[in-house]
C-alpha cells in the first residue's frame, strides 16, 4: 500500500498530563488549556484578537506509530469521504495546522469556514473545557442549561433585524436547513420550496433536495424530497450570458424567472418558502446583488412565502459584518447559522420571529444533542471574542489587502488573462479562472483551479476549489494577521505562475 505522508505533530494530551493543584477541576483544566497553548508560541500576541503561533514544529515523537495506524486503518474509512491531503492531522494553532510527519501548513480553509477564529483558540477551547467539567449534556427536552441562554443573550444584539428573537440550536448546517423547511411547511400549511441554481444547503434529504451546486451530492439517491423548484441565481454562468452582463440585467432576468415559476409551476398558495444563500458557497462564492434580495423579499411578503436566509457559511463575520444579509436591508423570516458559530464545536442555529415559532406545537422541534452545553459554551465565547478583539475590523482591513493582491495578479500581463473574476466579500473570496474558451487563440491550461490548489498544498498552504466552474476560494481565519495573509497570497501567486507556465 502506498505510504502516504502523515499529518502533523503530537496531540496536546491534556488528559494525560498532571494539572496544578489548588484549583477546582474546571478551573484547573481551563488554566491548563491556556498555559499549554502559550508554551507552543515563541511570538508575542498580535493585536485585533489574532493569536501567537510557533513557526516550526518537530516531527511527532510517535510519528511511526501514527504512520502504522494510518497504513492499517485508513483503508477502512468509507471511500465516499474525500480529502485534499493524506496522512493524520494532529494539531492546529491559529492559522496553522500540523501533521504527524512534521508538516506545518498555513490553513486558508478553516475546516471549510468553521475555525473562523483560528484553531484551538485558547479562550474558546478554555470555555468548552470548563463547561466539560460542569455539565456536558442536559438534553434540551429535559432542561435548559446556562450556555444555551447565554448564547441567546449574546446573539440578540447582533441580529440583522430585531424581529429575529427566537432561537433553536442544533448540531449542523444541514440540520438547520431541515428544521427551517419543516417550520416553513408547518407554519404556512403549504408544501413547496423554491431554491437557487448553484445553491448548497447540505447532504441530508431535505437539504440535499434544495442543493443545486453539484450533482455528486444527490446522484443515485433519488427520489429526493418532493415539492422543490429552482430559479437561476444572478450569476452569469447560471444564466448562460456573457461575463460582463450588467448586474441589473442579471437581477431582472432572475426575478422574471421567479415570477414565471409562481405562475407556471408552483402557485403562491402552494409555496411555503424560498431559501437562498446571500453569498453562494459551493456555487462559486458569488454575492447576491442587494436588489435581487430586496426583490425576493417583496415577492415573499406579497404571497405569504417565508424567506429563509442560509448564512451557514457567510454568517458570523465572514463577509465583514456579522451577517451578509445586512447589507441589503432585507429582513429574513428565518435565519440559519452554523460553521463559525462554534469555532469547531458542532452547533447550528435556526432563528426566527416569535409569532412564526409560536405556531409550532411543543415537541415538534428537538434532537438528542441539540444545543449541546459544551458547544453553546464555546459559541458564547466566540461572540465575546468578536466584541472584545476587534475581529470585524480585522476582516475589513485584511479584505482590502486580499483583494489588492488578487486584483494585481489579475492585471498581470503574464497570468492575468487566465483569471476571469475576483469576487466576494470580507474574507469569503473567490478567484475564477478561464474555463471553456481560449484567450486570443491560445489554448486554455486544463483544470487550472484544481492544479493551482494542489500546488498551494505542495507549497504548504491548504486551500479549496468550489463549484463546477474553475474557482478557488479563500477562507482564511477572520483574525488572520497581515503577515500570514501576505504569505498566503505569495504562495497563491507562485502556484498560479507555475501552473500557467506548465500549460
């Protein structure tokens, strides 16, 4: 069997090390998490909530044991689970991850938009550790716990509209989508759901039915949930028009499609909800024009259709504000969050108005691990970090630098002709390469996005492609430093130049 390179250095063995005496168990564990983190760093803490990280890592002392584990057991992992690297990842600190063979990688994926305040943030992990020693699981149908209510307390002031005042916490983005669909159907007494071309909402059955970004997510799994209809997202690819088509024309065309859909395929009296990501995720990192979102709001209000805004990936500061929908001024009926809310601890939120939630019978919402106490405690600390560490200010500063670097590359005489578009908001940025047609008669290099992403990995940076088009997405931590962002942009530029040169 091929002996793939293993992932990074030794695990932080909190449970196996002795802790200082004289403290309660919870306090001792929290203090140990923070002190252990500090010992790994040779730098002083940076401003704006960014953290101090070591810049080198020794090969794991048990690297051979981990290699043997990988070689003997990796073949037993379900083959449908894909990965962009081989080996065992053993540690994360801030913007970096480490592998058992000594590799230390700059992480511009954040676990696909999850560890948005960096891996193993000492205060967030510390809050979770403290909660572990008090109450891990109370089950939301048996009793509420303090972190659940503290999380509501922290989120209420940052809602995009004050009408969003009722919260249900679950475990994942897909589950949040399922809950929203169920709520919409029950509350309206209607069945059909409208979604967007290019959308991604998850892999469970309801979420999979409204996912239209790639067929791989539902191929062979039909029949899917019935009552789902879609229109085009205002993105030139989705409409089959030239890239320079004015955004006003894209918006008008898609709203016209919606009007026809409601007249020809799903009557308003049969339509429960419309679901949309304000920034397409798996569909290519494409922000929705504010006028389009406003048009959707008008249609939904007119026909008593609930507007579900899926901010699983774009929410919690990713686009430079807490919520991407805020820019448009549109009021969601249901707002979905997950990913960055827990910074790695599994949690999602379904947030709506009291009068909508009040139409649901008791017992219709729930779940064994819904609103888990440890995940809620971590999320409470996430919200605190945003407020106390200037995270949004850092996102806006780094956004300017990232776009400047990418636009400069796009304007470059040597490689810029192969870059179709640089787009996004905040630190949710996509770079689309030329795909189908040549440039001035030249042959287009094949699989540019995939090859560039792999070259970045080879150079020490994790980065991902997205969509069925040639798109690479930048998802660095929201508290990434100026230095690390520059390092990532340099790696990306080198990768692009090398791949283009190879043809």
